[in-house]
């Protein structure tokens, strides 16, 4: 292992690199530099690695390290977490293929930062999207981090090397208006009371799903996996979700996904009525089980439920497909989650509370997704008088000048 330590001395500040050395009495060697930049350059040069002994000498190439990392993800879980799901394993395997396919010029232990930069350039010149390239780079970071904590390499040479995903031209989320959401809910009401018995029976289930989606801001994979025991007198506890493959139930996307969400009394009553009157008993304790007792397919819910409500509410756009004009739903089920967030912002809910209710792992996700709405909500507070003008009025009632 190697690190950099800042030293404050009467003669000035220095930066000491400490790295493992089996021949030294203490097990470490030290080298001092006058700048952090020089210390980092030495650390990333690979010179410290010649004095280190790997705990796993058989893991001596990046492909071998990547294959071992995949097995760790599948069987043990990274950094104390649970083993990954089948769907996540497939995604990781796909990204690992690019890492393994690259012609790494050095052994794993001799790898340096410029080698990682060269790999990044290779990725960006390949035929994959920038988003995918960023995920492959993230996987490489995870591989090298795991090799570091297991003593295969002394430090992660990929630190600070990434592919940024943010863009000045990134489109904001597609958010339905209040009027459009109310039209969706009215459409669900009408479909649940349709003269056609089959349509009415189908919407006895889809109607509470739609109301829950609007009232909770949950992800589709969360509300379709909702358990009966999660329903409280004033809301629901989000504890699980449908795995990305759709094959199993799993924990929420992140630890922050475990959250309690208050619901309106009407939505709670609708959920309880559905459970008592229409929902079938099932081994998964699902509120909305399919006819076979398992969870509903998200694609089926969108195609047979949400899209039909959009058509009924007139929320469709025309597009040309194969030379013909066809109707396309204006929104997706996930867009109801964006609507929920926009309502929280309109009501001036605390930003940290918004993060919690949305189940975001960090505040940056909340800001990056909904920052433009926060800006719009605050524009009128400073647009007419400016910040200083508002402060003066608050304190004095009139400008000091």
C-alpha cells in the first residue's frame, strides 16, 4: 500500500510518499517532495511497485484481475455488500469484455496512470456510446480498487481518470403538467367503470397502480413490487424492487431507496380496497400480483395500462413510422416520478427531504435532475429587485441610499 502524507515544518510544507518495502525494517520506505504534484507523479510512476510484493502473484494482468473481480461480485459482493443480481452481473460482464479485449501493454503491477489514459482514449474512439464508455471506465476503477484492498497492487493508478457524462445540452426530464396528470387519473376512473366488463376488471388493478405512481413518486419497479405489509395508515414503506432482469425481487436500487412515503387518504383507501376485494393471495405478499401469483411485468404495465390511459386522456403525439402516421404516448410511467418531484419543489419542500423521498443516494443526483426546476421556482424572488435590493427592503423597508 502507498499513500501521501503532508508534513508541516518550520522550513515549509513537504509531501512524503510512504510505500511498502519488504526489505526495510519497518516494512515501508519514504520519499519527500516539495509539491503534491511531484509526490503524486512519483506515486503514479510505478516506481513504488518494484519494492512491493503482491499477495496474489498469479493475478498479474488486467484481464485476470477483471475476471477475478467478476467472480467476487457474483459470489462475495464488493466491499461488504451483498452479491450482485443476475441482471447486474450481465451488465458487469458486458463492460468487462471491453477491459479484457484491450491490449494492455504492461503487467497489472507495472500499470501507470498514462496506461489508463491510453485505455480511456481507446474507449472513446471505439464504436460504443460515451455513456457506455463511462460505465466501462467505472468498472475498471472498481477492478483496480478491489485489487488494491486485496494487496494485489499497492494503489489504484486510475484515480482521477474518468469520462465525464455531464453535458451543457442534456435534455431536462419530460414532466407532465398538473392538468395532464389529472386527465390521466380521470381516464383511469372511466376505464375502471367501463361498460365492457373485461376492461373494467383490468382497470380495477391498473387504476390504483396509476394513483400510487402519481402520489408516491416511486420507481415502477418499486410500486409493482410493493408488499401488503408495507402499507401503513398514512403511507407506504419502500423496501424492495423488481430486479432489472424482471426475474426476481430484490432490495431497492440503493440503500437510500429504503424510505417511507406519505400518501393521501384516498390512495391508501384505494390500495386497501384493492387488496381486500380483488388481489389474490400470493407467496410474495404482493399488492398487485399477476394471475400466476408473481409480480407484474413492467413492460406489460406500460403497454396494457399506462399507454392506454394516455390514449384515453389524449396524451399522444403523432410520429411517422414506416411511412405511416402513428400515435405515440407522450409520457412514460417513469415521468410520473418526475411530476412528483416537481410538486415537491413547487411546495418548497426542503431539498434534503426531496432527496430522501425520491430515494436518491446523493444530493447531486437530485440537483442534476431537478436543478432547473429549483431555478425556475426562485427566479421571481430576485428578478425584479436583485439580491441586494431585496436585502435592503427586508431590513429597512426602503433603499439605504
